[in-house]
């Protein structure tokens, strides 16, 4: 019996944790899996070990663990695999598989565009006086930080090459303040700040403070802050993709944003094509 265990980061603010739990609840009808549970890395219960235990108590023989994180960094590369290793020792008869974080996925850009347009941004009217500033959490993992740079480039191309700058709220640079300076040096008169966070929490409180400071410091510049990315309905598609992928045991190459793959999915009956190919091959063999 299959189970999917979603792993949220966990927040010191309960509001953030309940957002995660509610979001997983909302995915259940679309996820054709008998057992779906939620757990947290830190600051909230149940822990990963307890989450695994709950799945097995409910009769799971295969558990797919899905990190509800944007990028692969310390948590998803070290902490979660360590918890899976312990679970494998404790439950040798159960099969465990591990899904990917979001990383880069086409639906992510739909979410970013909708957050920006809710805030009044339009790529039609964008010019060199408009900048977008993405604000990441920041990591000590260079690979994770570099993913945000990839996203900023893809977002810029999608928005008719609007200038997209990068910043991080902690751990690494450029800081949010340095990000604003970069936008201003490039002639921005309007700056759209996009908090690249999942849920409301301490970081959003800090962003509100920063926004107030920028608004009073630069009275000739318009600052607009979008809602945090949050658990937007389009994220369901991404997490369901990741769960199905993990249960199927298929780790994909870096193809989620490949224009050829997206074109093929939109314009070709890919599965039908393979089926026909096999069918023809079968006749040749005969």
C-alpha cells in the first residue's frame, strides 16, 4: 500500500505550520494515494520519524517522502536522507523512496506572474524604470543559491526581459538592501519585491519592516511587495508531479523547464507516439 509523506520545513509561527497542513489536505482528492501524511523538519510536530511511523501504522508498504522545499540544500541533502536511513533499519520490510524539491518547474513561473500581476505589474508596460527584486531565504549551499539565479533569468525572459535582481534575506549576499541598490543603479523608479518564501512567518515580518524602511528612505521610488509565493493552487500540480515521480521510482533529468519537452507535451500525444512506435516495432519483429 502506497503512502506519501509531505515534509514541511516548519515555522516558529503556528500560522505557517497550519498553512502547510491545510495545503496537504487540499491535495488529497487529486492524489490517488490511500495514505497521505504531513510532518515537519523542525519547530513543529509530527517529526519525520513520527510521520513515517504514522504511515506504517496505517498499513503502508511503500512510503514516498516529498520535501516541500524550493531547493535542494542541507535539509534535503543531509537531514531527510538521514531520517530515511534510520527508517530503513527500523522497518526493513517497507520500501522508501525520496522525491525532489521543487527546484525549477514551469508552474512556478505561473505563480510568480500571478503574484506580480496581483500587485499591479504588467510586462507590457515594463521598461528600464521597472525592476523586480527576488528575495530568497539564502543558504550555505551554493547549489541552492545558484538555482534562484536560474529562476531569475527564466522569469526575466518570460517577462519581456524586465530586469530581475536577486537578493537573500539571510546567510549570504547580496542582501535585500544591496538588491535594492542594484535596481536603483539601473534606473528603477518602481521596484516589485517578491518574497520567495512558502509561508508567512518570521521572514515575512522582517520583509514588512524592510519595505517600510525603503519607502521612507527613497521617497521618489515606488516600492510594491507581492504576497509571498505561498501555497498557491498551481503548487499542487508540482507536488503531485513530485509524488507520482517518487512513487514510480523515476528521477528525471533537468527537464522540467526544457522548452522542447514543454512543446512536446503541449503539441504531441507523447504516450500515443511511443505506443505506436512499439506497435510498429512489434510488427517488424513478426
